[in-house]
C-alpha cells in the first residue's frame, strides 16, 4: 500500500505524450522525492521491526517498491529514482544498523550495495524483456517466469554481499542468517514488486471504478479488519479465515484485488510477527527465525492460492472477449445479409457470390463470378491484389475500399471486410471470404466534407488570428495554424488536450470567460501573455458553440494579437507625459502629479519643497553656440538634476529653460538648503559641445512650506525666491520657508 503515493506522482511520466521540459523535470524530481520518503519510511520501519524481533522481518519491502517503480517508468527517468532509492537505503541502514547497532560505515555501505544490486538486477532484466507489459494471460505467465527468475538471481547476489557484510561487522551486530535474508527479500520482491506494477498499470482504477470506490474501500477494509483480528489474538489458529475475504477481493477486482489483498495481509503478518503477536504463538518453544519462517510460509501459501485464481479469471476474461468478437462478426453477416458475400479460392476463382450482387451492381452471380477482376477499377486493382496477398499470408481481417463497375455503366464504391477461413466444401483448403456494402454516398459525402474542411482550413490558417474550438470538457478539438503564436511556438500536441494543459500560465485568466461561453454567453476581453522575455497583448472573443438540437458543444475562441496597438498606446502615453528632448516629465505630467502631492501633504500634514529652476542666460547660449548647443545644454541640465535628486522626487521640464523639482519628506530648512546647494554645485563643470566648453549655471527658487493650500500658491512662493536669486546675481539659490 505504501507504493501508491509514489505511483500517483509518477503516473503522468509513464504516458507516451511529450511534456514540456520544465513540467517533466518537476514531475521527475517530485516523484523521486516521494519515492525517497516512502522508501526511507519502509526501510527504517522494517529494520527497526527486525531489531525489535531479533530476526529478519518476514518480508523486505523497499527493494520491491523501488524495483517496481523503475520497471514501470521509461529508463530515462531512472537516474534520479535510483538515487532516491540509494539515499533511502543509506539513511535507513545508517539509522538502524550503523547508529543503533554500531556497525561501521563500510558495513553500512556494503548492505546498501547489496540491496541496490538486487533492485538493479530485477529492474534491468524485466525492462529488457518487457518494455511494456501485456495485459493478456500469456504475457503475465511469461512475465512471471522471467520476473521470478530475476528476483531469485538478484536475491542470491544480495544475500552473498550481505554475508560479506556480516563477516566484516563487529560482534553482536545482527543482520539475520543468509536463509532469512534470502526468503525475506524474495518474498518482498514478489509481493511489493507486483503491487507496484499493478498500481502503475491500473492507475486510478487501483482505488476502484468511479462510482464504486466506496464498495471497494469497504471490501479492502473488511480484509484489513479480519487480518488484524486474526493477529490480535493468540488463542485460536484462525489464519484460514483470511482466505475468504482475500479470494473475494480477487474474484471481484482481479489483479487489483490480488495485490491489495496480499499487501494488506503481508503488512499485518510482518508487523504482528515482528512484535511477537498473533496465532503463531500457539507453537510453543519456537525461536524468532522459526517464527519468521512460518510467517513467510503462510504468505507464500496465500500467493500460491490467490495468484492462480487471478490468472484463471484473467484467462476466462480473455476467452470471453474472443467469444464476443466471434459473435460480433457472425452478427455482422446475419444482420447485413443484403450485402455482397463472396468466397474466393486460392486459384482466385469465385466459388460463391451472393444474390445481392444483382441488386447492388446489376450482374447475375454467375456473370460476376466469371468476370473476376475485370470489374475492379484499374486504379484500384493493385491495391486489391495486395490485400488478397496479405489475407493468404494469414493477415486478417482486413477492410478495403475500392470501386466496382456496374452493369449499367459507371463505378460503385464498396467497402469489403475480408478474412481467411476453412473452406466448407473443400476439406483441407482455406478460402478468402469477404462481405461488401455500397458506400458510394458515404465516400461522396466524405470527399465533399474533406473539400469543405480543406477550404475552411485554408481560410482559417491564413487569417491573422487564432481560431479554436474547445468542447465542454475544455479540450481542443480544432485549431488553426496561428495558434502557435499563443502557445509560444511549442511543438507539443494541442488537439485532445485541455486549455489548462496547453496554457497553464494564463489559464486562471481565461477560465472565467470560458465559463461564460460554456453557459451560453459571449465574452470579449484583453489579456497579457509573456513570450521570449517580452509582453504580448491579445484580444479574445469567446462564443458559445451550439449543436442543431440546441445542446452546447463547447465554445469558439477567436484571439487577435494587439501587441502593436498596445505598444503604440503606451508610446503615445509616454510622449504625452514626458519631455521629448530630456526624457523627464513634462508640464502635463507635473500638473497631474503635483495636485496629488498637495492632497497627500494636506492629509498627512507633511511639508512640501518646490524648486523653480531657470538656466541662466540661456538665450545667450543659443545666440552664441546655436540651438543645437542649447539642446545639449538643456539635456545636460536634466541629466545632472536627475542625478542629484532622489528617486521619490518629481523632476519635470515645464518650459523652454524652466525646470521644477517637487520633494516630499524635507523636514527642515537645512536639508532643503543642502539639496539646493548640491544642485547648484552640480552645474559648475562646463558642458562640452563640439570641442567648446559652455558655462551653464542655474538660478533656483526654493519654497519649503507647510499647510500648502494649492500648487499655485506653492509655485508663487517659489517664483518669489527665484526672483530673489536672479536679483542676487544668478548662479545661486534663494529660499523662502513658511511654517518653520
């Protein structure tokens, strides 16, 4: 039972469908982590139970758990899973053998290697002979022979290595005898390994068929309760009681019931024997290894009884399927007796032609038999001859579609089902028997549909928009070529997969609109999806898809890339709020932000600092050096201002050579003066332009005020200070402070 969580984590890796690399790595390492935790728990508990009992546990579970997992997944996933198993063995043995028993690191490692050798021998052998395990009984029988043989060889090798470790261990360290080791490991490999294989093959059906899982849970709990009850008492030899609920599980649930039942009984037997509880205590004066041996014999008998029953039921199920197939073929002939029926001998002679040939083609049975292959359309003759050759080789049944000539002229499309069978009137010979029906209307409809779909595909694939149909379970049933623009050009299949699987990153955004369309509404919305490190913008319209009877068949998705429009809008918004020459905020942006700052300052009772800045003698720079030099000077002023104000301050150009700086969190006059002086000093180095050094200075008016009524009032105070700075000779600052 401990294998089930690991199986759930690794099931999605056993499918042949490809996964995106990131999802595959997540599944792989998640499965490895779960395998490590389950294997470590199993290993540690088994070792501690063995130490408590003074003998090997009756069943060793971890090796079968790891080997069964490896066999059930592709080999490319083995390295991290083997690493997880090795780590679990190492940690468990170190705790139970190295730490508690005092064995050295070398002995511990040798024991881990012994277990690992057993796992790899079994896993490599089974995966070599059975890349996939057949569900037929013959496949199970051959698999059983090879798997048991591999388990015996692996357990022998691990036993030899364990004996070497026993010889190297200090006195008093107990690993169990070679016989105990071999029996426990072989039994664990068979029972737990079989549990893992069936768990991976059955997947969700391990918990029962949907709708009947509570019944299966009831039956499993009944076996568990009976098993626990048998081992909870020591007065009566009640071991036989377990057989009834175990065989009931096998009869009702086949191999799933077998492995679950054996696993539960093995778990209860293992724990009960290790804790010296249960009916085995009725045998007086027995040693711990004898108790373990009896438990192993008991589990072996359970397997010998239950496994043949499961195989017999599987064989009966296989025979039932064969009978059903035969009945289906017979029913096909019986119900469609109006179809053309022909028997062809090895010499290509038509030994029998049904009378329906007259109604179908206009020929009499004798005429049709005499004409042989002349009635087949010339383009189809080679195909028909190839089908006949395959049928004579034993391949069949085969369905072929070809054209036959009518007596009245023209050709008829027929679909023939051919097979090889013993001749009823020529003992020892076999014949080809085929039944044929007129499928001309179907072929014409299919050709018309194919032509219509081709035209539709041509149109949709060349429309610069993604068009898709999603059914009611949110699975894609149709996509056009443009869909790759939405899924970042991934090559993974889309048809048959859900929207959540194909577009997991933005599925939470799409889900509400999908629900609207599935409930009959229309949804138009915009969303953002990153691609190659850049944002992509899309506009989507989801429309309900309705069948002729009014039932919902899902929804249509129409998605258009509006990235260029969005980027243009963003660019226009940037240009509307930023100065084109300097790249800093413009007058509009300053006005919008400053009003918000005034309201916040009024709420928080914080002061505001506004600096009005003019470039001194800017007209003289333009007249002397040209307007290009003036532009360079303004850009350099903006650059130096930006470098000397804080990121939280608002810097803007509000006119030709006029700049403003709006600051928060300036609590005193001294701080304001330092900031203004820092900006003044930043303009001391000249501005270089085409080899000339241009002296650029600033006049700064600083207003530091509390309880600002409006931005106009604050600007007026800063203008007054700016006027004072210009009166003082420029290239300096003056400040007014209100409320300080």
